[in-house]
C-alpha cells in the first residue's frame, strides 16, 4: 500500500515494505504531519500456509484436489511522519514511527504421504520501528531502527522454518539498524548503504545456524565527466556470524566475510541534468568487480572455492542491486540465508550483481 525510503545500495526497505492485497488510507494533517495506515492479506505458496491433498472423487474416476490447509496472513500497519519544515520542502528533518501486526489462523498440516497430520495453532507477531532523516536537495542521510517479534521477525514474504515446542513463532526476533546516505556537489557524488542485523529463530536450541549476527556496508563514489558519461567505483564488506560452532575447526563460532571492489564507467543518454537527484534507469555501464572471500566462506560455499575472483561485463541499467547483495536483496533473505552467503561464485554475471546508479 505504501513504503518509505530504502537503502539503495543494498536494494531493500529496512522499515516499511509490505506485499499484500488490501486497502489503505493517508491523511495529511497540515504541512508537517502525514498519517498512513493499511490492512490486507497475503498467502504464500508454502505448506505452512497452503496445502492441498488428493481425495477420492465424488463421482467419476481419478483423485480430486482438496484444500487441507488454507490460512492467509492478515497484515495491518500504521505510520506517522513529522516534517520540520513541511512535507513539500526541499530541505529539513523528518521523523517517522511505524508499526505492523501479523496474524495467522489455526490449521492442520499433513506431514507425509502416509497421512500423518499435525495441528498448527494460531500465530501472530508484530513490528515496531522508527526513522530519522536529514535532507537538502538530492543529498540526504536516513537512519532506521526496527524490532520484530514472532511472525513479524520473518517479514511478510516468508514463514518460520523452525518452531518452538508450542509450534508457534513467538520466540523469534529480528533487530535491524540501517543507514542510507547520498551526497552531491558539482560533478561529484557519494552513495553509502549499511545495515546490522541480529536474528533468532523460534527454536529454543542453544546452538543453531538459524540464529545469527550479520552486517554489510557499501560505498559508491561517482564522478561525471561531461554531461553524458561518468565513472563510479564501489567497495563493500559483509560478514555473518552464526550461533554455532565451526564444524571444521571446532574452534569458535561459524563465521565468514566477503570483500568486494568494483569499477563502473557509465553512459547516460538522458544526461546529467536530467538525472541529478534521482536514480537513472537509462544508462549503460561496464562493471568490473573483484571479490575476496574468507576461508570459512569458501568452505561453506563449494562453488566459491577461490580466495579471489574477478569479472567484467556490459549491462544496461535495470534497477538497484548492490555489490553486497550477490544474488538476492536483503529483503529476500527471510529463510535465514544471510546476505554474505549469497555470494555463490556468480561473478560471471556481475553486471547484475554490481550495477551503477546515478545519485538519487
């Protein structure tokens, strides 16, 4: 229904970005306050929410399909934003508070072809977060904080992988801090994105790869050379630490890191004047990247067996997917697949992995 500011270099919305079918409302309380709310539902094609089985037909031959489990997730959200100068001003301070509520009805799930079934109790969760932003023209700094419990810890596009003994997600939590910034002066610009995340699943086990601490930081300096061409570089670092013992060394926690450098000359037919202060979609660039992987990452990902790798490719602009998001966006790592582990040796398609964007 609505979403706020993103971390462009990491291609995700750390606070508010719900996918659902529903409705919402917005109210502008003068020039300084905006109130928003939305409610709706979504249903993932996952046995935790939807399951069909074959049953004997009422007539005729051959089995028929029947719904055994069908429990959409109900989502409700609300957001309030205050602008120090006014919501249409080109500079100022803005502060936002945000909340979500997730709920899912009870149901019955079949575990195997033998017909073993288990009751799934109703489940729920919530999210609370806030954002502070300073902006002046195209330059800005946004800081986000988000805390989620229960179903809310998994986001709106995933379901729990492990559950507590009561078969609910009540124990799960997700805490995030994120930063997004952009600075422009003359032909120069600098984009920065970073986040820190602590995730704990619903299982009460002490040691688990479903509990982790992870983070990433990326910086992209950009310079325009004339009105239609320019050059961008990028450096990013990402790391993950699991709440589990390293199975190979037996010494310390299972952890790994990835360091990546990229150089990206680009051409923008729209020109600098047409793209200043926003993301440019009509550009072509040459992306050249070098990736350094730690020992643990190479052991955890067989396809990433080398310590260093390089790549180069041409690509048109197609959106914002940062160097630190190797395959999927941070918003798509909801099955506790940390961002750092998405470097599956895919440097040969680095044009998708490391694009260039003009300053937003």
